[in-house]
C-alpha cells in the first residue's frame, strides 16, 4: 500500500490532530510540523491543516490548507494595503514573509527534506488551489501567484456577478508539459481552472488574454513531470 493511501486523520486524542500523516512519519518531524502549523494560525488568524501527501526516501511532500475567515473583497482590500496574510501590526512586512520565515525554519529543523506539493487557501466565498509543478515551484512563486490571482479577480466574475467557488492552477492544454523549470513555473500565469455553481463544466481562464473559454485541459501531474526532469 502506498504512503498516500495510508494517510490517516489521527483521532482527537492525538497531539497532532490537525496533521494528516502516515504511520511512517517520525515523531520529531511531526513536532516540527505542528510548530509550523501553529505559527501560521497565529500569523494569519486562520485554521491550518497540514497533509503529508507523500513520504519516501527522506523526503516529505506537504499539502497546506489555510481556512480563512475573510471574504474575497476583504482579502483584496487587505492585500492592496500590504496587510493581507500577515500580522496586522507589521505594515512594512512582505505580504507572505511570515509564511516564508516559518517554512524555512521548518526545513532547517526537520531531519527530512520538505517541499510543498499543494497550497490551498479557502476564503469564505472562494478557494484557491495551487499544485506543485517542479521542485520548490510553489515556494518560489507563491507571492506572485497570489498577487496575480487577486489582480485578475474582476475578470473572473461571471456575467451574473457570480464568483468562482474554486480556482485551480496551473492547467495545461495537453497531458504533457515542458520539463524546463523556468517554463514550468511560468505556467502558473497562463491557464487556470474555474468552477462556478451555475456551470456544470469547469471554465478555463487565460491569464494573458483575460478571457474565459471551455476546453478539455489537464490538471498538472507534478510527479509525472519531475520523473522526466
């Protein structure tokens, strides 16, 4: 059975009941993950859930879910004021600097290599799901991704003034992608998948042309991509 299939949610009696993980994760790693999770919750006034998506060969692929109490309109306002996803008392700080600081500390203090496989931000009226496409791709691009999504939100509102309930990125036009790291990371800013309650099928958003259309596209499979690097 794969590590992914063995991932379990521990019972409420566990010290790590907000971390989903397999039985193979060392306790010292769980302790560092819990410190990381607590720091994010305090910094961003949000509920944070961590998922160990894969654990093999001394490497952990981590999924992060941030459940925010903000509506999208509030998030855009805070973001434009340089005060979003960070401690409200430190107005000069980089928008996601606390996240980077905490993640760097997690990496330093863990006996295994850790990378982000998925980053999900759940607001009260929409959700953003970012998938890994290359080593460190989410960490390298997170600030620019958040900025690009928020500045494009006006274009994502449907004609009936409906917001997408979910935004997935990146997407590809065919079930294969360039294996060049730089080209891969640029794909975060090309095609996104949008889900609306009023639409039966997903809608594709082209970031470069600010247009929506429907076509068979593929969610990124970063495991297949990295096997060819």
